[in-house]
């Protein structure tokens, strides 16, 4: 066997058994490739049978040697850091939930374009509409807008209108049989 030596405290049959019980298929394939390499198969062939590159098998072996079978699992990826801090996000969420004031904001309901301009103006951070939409989703906010209400609307008159007044049924038409 050429390359990095593999630790010998696990038998290939033990690794295969563990791979059969593994829920993470990528980790199971890495365990099978390591078991194949332990049984004397070339690294290139073991990697090809597991559907990976030889370098990926080499990396899996290094992690296996350092941490054992648990080391073949994928690592958590942190991803790109948020542009707004947690406090800024909480402030933005409160601003959105308060809703716009037509006199001040010039709109009766928030649109992504309006929120994007607000975020850029207040926090100095530029978001695309898609990025802001993803941020709203992470803040448990919906992009759906409520039906706008007129600032001079009368809630009592609207409630009376919704109840409706009873309509008198029209009598029979003249000349009807």
C-alpha cells in the first residue's frame, strides 16, 4: 500500500458493518473505501469504487487516523457571515412589524425595494432583493403584504358594511306564469 498508512485498530469487516448502519451515505462510502484500502486494494481503485477521487480518500484516511470512524463525517460549514448584526436584525424586524407611515415613508405597505433602500440608508449595507427576501425568511417574516387600509378609513363604517343590510326580496315579475 502506497501513501498514508491507515490505522489498524479497526478490522475491515467492522468498518463495513458500521457503514451498513450509517445514516449519512457520504460517511458510509468513505468507510467502505477505507475498508477496501485496508484489505489491500489500491487507493485509486478503492476511491473509484466509492465514487470519489483519490485525494478525497486520502483526506478521509487522514481524518480517520486522527479521529476514528466518527472523523469521516462532513464538518459543519459556517458559511458567509451575516451582514447585519443580531441587534440590527431585531431592529429591522421591529421596523417592519411597525409598518410604514404613508406621510413619512410614502408607501402604505412595505415592498422589498422599500426595505432594501431603508437597510442601505440606515445600516449602510447593500442587499439584493433576493438576499433581503432570504433575510426576511430567516427573521420569520413573510413577503406577503396585508391588504392596505386607507388612512382616513372608518373601521365602524367598514364593519357595518361587512355585516350588510338585509335586502328585501323583489316580488314576482309581472306577467310571470
